[in-house]
């Protein structure tokens, strides 16, 4: 059984992904601040950890679990995200930091702590946004969010280069509109053409096979804007 770590599993795409992997006989370590939604499902292959990804001490819980229970990590999906939607003149340095802590710094720190458990053939998938892609359509109010997702894309490219000799693959999926709570926060009333479950299906398959074909790549997965 392969070992899968997924962040941001209390709702949306992460919640659906955790179920998909578990139901298909993979070991899942599901990370989120709120573990209750997954715990209620009582799926045998899922272990939940309540963690604040912006807290380094909480991240230590993850490495402690892996050290005690698993020998390696096959797939890491950095799915958790934070969004602040404010006019640029009203957004604060604290807002920027809070967004970057989750969308960039936590991804870097968690990945760094798990590098010793990632071996040849492992795949790290970073979930980004079309809004972070150079030259894409941008939207007012998302200065912190979109710029952080752009930073995540660059981080993915750098790590793919740095660990290519170890044959650890790093890829990023830049998502367009998916019907999640986060989309509703950014664009109230907008209805996306893709559900969280449908996108989870795509990410599930990509995380299992995408590293055979890609490394250090940014895949834009969007049929529309926003």
C-alpha cells in the first residue's frame, strides 16, 4: 500500500481526495485544522491529524507520525490554501503574511521535513491557482492570494531541479474555477463548471501517474475564468 499525505482535508478538494485514496486501498494521512469531517466517515485507511500548517511545532506531529508508522511517503499533495479577499489599499502586511504562511512557507517547511522519507519515484503535487500563472487574467482583491500562488509555482520548479538526481518529482497544478468554499469566498454567487469531487478525481489520477511524464511542470487545469 502506498502512503499518501494530503493537506487541507476538512473540506473541498482535499476532503474528496482523502476519501478517494482511502477507498482505493491507499494509506492516507490527512492534515487539517478540523479533523471532524473525515473522522465522521470512519474510513479505515485514513489517519487524521489536527495541525495548523503555519505552526512549525504542529508540523512536527507529521514527521513524528511518519517516523513511527511509515518507512516512506510516496505522494505528498500540498492542497491547503488560505485566501484573503480585500482591496489592495486595505490589505495589511499581516494579511499577506497569513496567506503566505499557509500557501508558501508551510508548503516549503512540510516538504523539507518530509524529504528524508521521499525516495526514488515519490511525487510531490502542489495545488496552485491559475491566478498565480504569469500572464493569466487577474482579479481585484486577490493580491496576496494570487501572488502567493505564483510563488508556489516557482518553488515547485526550483525543487524539481534540486531533487531531480534523487528522482523525486515535483509538479504543480494551477486550478481554475472549482466549486469550493474558497471560490465562494473569492467570487460570491459564481457557479463553477467543475465540482470539488470532479477535480479530486483528476488530481488523484495525476498524483499517481503524472510523475512518469512530468517533473517541474505547471499544468493549467481550467476550462473557464475565473
